């Protein structure tokens, strides 16, 4: 049986079904959502996770296009198939705009819907035009109206780091959305998607009855591809990839999990695979980096600069209460909520007894992408040279040769231009953390607690455990003395691997390693 074609670049449910392309059945969620007592719903998920596809699935459902759902879960659940008038607004085209551009864009998408309902002389302001649209659709159809809004936050997300422009654009969007409250009696269903969580104090301040399903366990698998869906609905795809790569089916599944799995958006979420990366992997028959290389959003880079993010703030496990990582964008005290909502970190554990979460980078693809994105700020603009050096260091460490690894690192840093932020010890710790993090088969951590203090860097390879202590403008021997004085190695005595202590001294005038010393524990 021939494999179905993948819907790469297609986000419209009707087109996917008519063209008989692969569709992972999410229609049970459609039925569940549309048969609750609520009217207003919000779903936040990262980019390219299937939000737009789910929205168009809702659209086809409310338009009563029953034939499109043949063979899907909802076919056995839905008995009525009532047709409703649907207003669909896609705000993803409203990025990188000033006040006038945004106003024109809203006018454009409103005009598209107005033509469908025969409105030839619309009102002037966006809120009045939306009100008129709802009224017209309600009166002409005789039924309550469905409003679907995709990427509601697109116009304001890219200016989240610019307070003045953010306030201006947010007011425009607040005005645009305002009819959704006072038209409540004429609305059957309202569904909004976005990346960042809506705020009760900004755009949706008046929609106090909106249901945020983003962290609801009942909708954990509403976007993305669960492991069960992968194994049940894409088994032939896995077998074909195994044949193409000349490996076993089990090895393919392991590699897919390592690279694209690991997302959890609720307390008790199943494993979620990144759908964009997964489908591209099957289409190209290779385990590439797809989601991250499809474009790191401008807003994320700008916000990382605004919050002066250091690598260890991003690529390390952190414990947090839900209110700390699911906070509204405009109120967040750290960048953690934005990293979570954008999909760069995710829930890894939930501890019910104390109601806290453990967050971390979801998988190898994201870890590598984030690490490489931070290279220009902490190592050099030459990302290729950095990754090549990291690979050579990995080869040296695989031979259990830390001396060779440090020699390679010293030679590399001799080619890195001097920068102004090399006069504090933490810079070198972050720099080494990035380089070692590029060694994806190893584990690296910083500021690891022991009974007598904290180790600057702990590096666990396939064969060894290394404890690195960093000094600046002192001596490598003084770093080693600190390791020995505080008996850092005893903390790791049960690791089961040989322990090597490494003392490193950096010279701030050259920005390079001045000396090092190693000892076996």
C-alpha cells in the first residue's frame, strides 16, 4: 500500500482531506470542545505545531461539511451536523507592522469576510466593522455565529520588547476584539489560538469567561503528534524510513524520540512529537534539524537580549510553579514563560504532592538549535568554527584525553576576537558550557552543589566524569586547590565512572586559557 503524501506547508483541513494527504485524526477533540458548556476558548501552542490546521478543522465542522470527516473519530460521535455561519480571521500576516500598517491589515481581513456576507459599505472603525459582520451573519443565517481567530498575538509579539509600540498595537488589537464580549448572545463558539498566553489585564481584559485549554489534561494531545498516534497511524512511515536508513524499526523510533519528542504541555501529558520536524524527517528520509532551522523568531532573540539571558538560563533544568512559566507575556519577570510558550523548554516532570513542575529543553533538535543560537553572543560569530571545534573535542574526550581536548580549545580560542565582556569569571563558564553543550551525547551542568560548595562545570561523557573549576587571572593550581580543599569529587563517588579533576585559569587580557592542570580523583 502506497504511503500517503505529507501535508508539508498545508494548514487547511479541507484541502488535506480532498487531496488525500496524511491527516492525524484530532476530530475527537473537536467534538469534545464543541459539546461543552463554554463559548470562548483559547489554545496556546508553539509555532508549526498544528494550531492553524486544528482551527480549519473546526471551521469545516461548523460549516457542516460532513463528507470531509468520513472515517474519522467524530463521524461516530456527531449526530446533528448543524451548519453555522463562520468568521475566520488569520492574524499571522500582521507581523512587523507599525500602527498604520496594522490598521490597514485589519481592514483587509475584515473586508475579505464582509464580501462573503454582502457588506458593501462597511463601518469605519475595526470594532464597528466586526460588530456589523457578526450582526449581519447572525441575521442572514438565522443562527449564532462562530468566530475563529488564528495567531491572535502575531501583531504584538514581535514588539514585546518595545514598550511604547507594544502599548500602541495592543490598544488597536483590544479595540478589534472588543465586540466579542458585547455580541455574546449572537455567538455560538469563539476559538482563539496563539503562541503566548493571553493576559487578563490587556487584550482580553473584558473576556473574563474565556476558557484557557492550553494546560488542560483533556486537551494535552490536541496539537502535535503523540507517541500513540505515531505508532498507530504512521507505522508504515517508520518502516519505510528504517528501510531507507538501513536500520531497524526500533532504532528509527529511538532516533525520532531523541530528536523530536519530549514535549509536554500539561501535568499528565502524553509524549508529544513536533509534527513539523516529524513530517519533514519522513519526507526527506533523514534525521535533520527542521523546526529550529525553519527560523528562530525575531521576538525570541529580542527578548533574550532584553532579559540578558545567559546560556545556563536556557539549557538547564529548572523547577517552577505554573504561575512562573505560564505567566502573561507583558508581566513576566523572566524570559522563562516565553521560552515555555514558544516551545524551547517544556514540562518534563510534575510533582503533585508539592504542585511544582520541572522544565527542560524538550529534545536534541531544540538543544542544539538553542546552543548554536547563543554562540555569537558568548563565543564567536563563526558558528561553523565553533561546532567543528566541539566535534574535535568530543573525539578527544571519547579517547579519554582531556589534555588534547583542552589543547584544541586553547587553539580555537586563540582565533576568537577579543570582546569587552571577558573580565568576569562567569563569561568563561558560560562559554565552556555552550561548547560542551554542543557535545549532545554528553551531559553538562554548571554550579553543581556539593556539601562544601559548587562545582563550576560537571561534564559526564560515555566513559568519564570531569569536574572543572575555573579561575580568572589567578592560576590553574589555585583552581585545583579549591577542588581538593572542598573535596568536590566525593559528591560524585557513586557515579560509577572514573573522575578527573580539572583546574583551568583564563587570562582576561587574551580571553584564552592561560594554563590548566588535571588530576585523577
